[in-house]
C-alpha cells in the first residue's frame, strides 16, 4: 500500500485516496526520516511550510486548482499503487 502524506486542508483528497487503497497520513505529522511514496499539498501550504526548501525523495503534487479526482489521476500517473 502506497503511503501518501496529504495537507490537512485537503480532506476530500484524503478521503478519496483512502477509498482507493492508499495509506494517507497528515503532512504535518511527517517526520524527516519517514518514507512517503508521495506528498500532496495545497498551494498555500506549499509556501507556508517552506516545502520548496525541503528535499523530498518522492513526488510532490501541488493540488491547487485541482479536483480530488484529478489529484488521484496525477498520483496514479506518478507512482504505481502497491
């Protein structure tokens, strides 16, 4: 099961991903040593959290302006579901 960290402001995305078999964790609870398969952020949290300065060893999807279904599609295109 792929582990995806999702911004707390994206509850609709979290719910859809959970329903589609992803292990969803809140982005704010991710610790640097924790391995995630992807990170999904809203545009505002991306800048507020300084994510541009953090090196992520996984795909980072900016969900700003996207529906939950579009985010799911982007995720499916970037990582294979395990």
